[in-house]
C-alpha cells in the first residue's frame, strides 16, 4: 500500500526544512540525555502538566528520563513529514535484535470478539509503514464491507486485485479459515497468526455485542433478565434464537463446520492440524506475552506491536454465570473450550522453555505499552498535534519515538481506515492497468 502526500512545493519544502531542524533538535537533546545516564521510562502522570502545543516556541518537556517534544507547526505538515523522516531513519530495524530477516508476509485470523480488532490494527499499521499489499475486500460500502467473507472463506472474487507481478503480504480481515483457500492466495512463506479468548469471557462478550442476550429477554419476558441465560443453557435447542456468534464461534472462524461441533475426534484432530498451520497463536488473557512471542517470531520491533485497545465492549454486563452455568456452557461450547485449552497449554509450554530474558522483555513491553497508550489518548483527546514521545534504549530495543501520527493510526476506527485502504488499493490497481496499456 502507498500513502503520503507530495512534499515538492516551495511552501512545503520550507516546512520540511523547519521540521527537520525541529526533529534534529529533539534527537540531539535526546542523545544528550542518554549520555547523562537516563535509562528509564518517564512517569506518564506528569503529562497532565505539560504545556500546550500552541506555545510560541518549540518546547522540550522533561518527564524524568524520557520526554515529550512539542513543535509549533501545522498538523498535516508535521505529521506527514515526521512520518517520512522517521521511516527513512529505519529506526524499526534495531541493531539490538538478535534476529534474522523481518517477516513481512503474515496472515492474522480475525476471530470475532477475541480482541482481534485491536490486533488487526497492529498489522494494518505495519503494512502502511512498509508499503505492503493487504488482502482487502472489494467493496468500501455496506454494513459488512470490511469482511473478506461473512461466514465464507477467502476467494479472489471478493478481494481487491493487485498489479501484475505483485503478491499479497498481509491478511487481517474477518474471514473463515480454510488452508487450501488461504494458501492459494498468500505466499508460501506466510506466517500464520491466530487469536483465542477464554470461552466464558468470549460468550459473555458476544452475547451482549451481537444482541443474543437482548433477543433471549424478548423471548422470555416472564423470566428475570439475570436468569434468562441460565435457563437457556439448560436446553439451548428449544429456544429458537440465533446462536451464530455464541455457539463455538472461535472454532467456526478457524474453519470447523457446525456439523462437527460435537465430534470430539474430529475436533481434536483439527486442532492438532491448526497447531501445524499456526506458528503463532495469541491468547487474549496473555496478550503481552503473546505479542512479545510474535515479535520474536516475526523479527519485528517493539514499536510494531504497540496498540491502543479498540472496539472494547462498553455495555454493562446484565447477567452472570454461576458454576452450573459454566459447566453447561462447557458442554454446549465444548469445541471452543478444547481449542482454547490446547493453545493456552502450548503458549505456557513455549514461555517455559525460553528463560528469564523473556519475562524481562514482557515487563519492558508492558511498561512501554502503558505509557504510550496514555500518551496517545492524551495527545488525541487534547489535540496535541505536534507531540512526540521518545522511548529510551533497552536490552531489547534501540530508542524510538512515537508521534501524534502514530497515535492517530493506533486509535483510528476499523471501518474508516478500511474504507481508505480499499479506495487507495483500487486507485493503485486501476493506475497499473493504464500504465500497462
């Protein structure tokens, strides 16, 4: 994918020079601070006391050992130019990493209500930053336009085509997994990444988000709302309510047919096959650990895996599940429980075989993640259009910076971003046809 705008006009050249000076100043001060022995990450609580970006002078705001820079310039000029400078500085290729070649061909299975919108944003940002080709739906309008296939697997008929002699790099939209279909479109060296979530938590989230709980209440007005799910789980077959998103939905997204949900032998064999297909399986309840493992597998940087939670459920849960309810849910959604338990055990086994350095890197990532998340929320909500946060060098990463442009991408909603990417992809494909003629 290709993004950015022209920087060729005299006005923009002048702006670019000014920004280069500003960024160089920030980096010089940053380097100076490093030589003084400032090695830790700043206390994010002090952000509330930083000056507004509307001050007349360029300001460096110290926060202990890392700092935020404010440069008084137009948002579009600074955002585009800093992004360009940053990309050309190649900061993401840290010399500290003892890693091989960075992987750019990745398929992420976006499982419903498993934190996958947040993780999807990680892959979209990576694709944008590195000008990669994304597997995108053909349409940019309609209720489910962001699906590569609603209840269906991947098909060339439903995706934006590429210019001649190019290949797809990143897949991360909703679609049902099918090994043959995926491998017919993606490169042979694609790394397959999935995600699972605790089935009890998943059921609760999906029941609210997809109106399953609300529909149950409409069907059983005589039952107190806090008891209606308990009554449903006693005999799910008698209710006549749509259960598409709450009945073994994770397994369905991974390609297990509904008719096999109760076939234990099929489920166990299929999950074993998934273990061979998916070299990285994220677990939502262990997301920091999962992302650090993924980072190592893909040879990515810490900045690549930063995120701000997206599409998190804000509705209040109006029902709870007691122990009897959970036992019944385990029977009804036995396939999802088997899937989850398998990959949690796999994750713990892999973590156990790595050593102390991994635990330390996870703690480092958690600290950086928390502070960048707070910084981004502050930057976007207070419209600090020219703020920059610098993260110090560590045992796992060179120093790097996060700009307001990075924050905007981290916090952009899925559908607006998807619409823009689809339209850009079509423009690029159509332009290639004109060029070929």
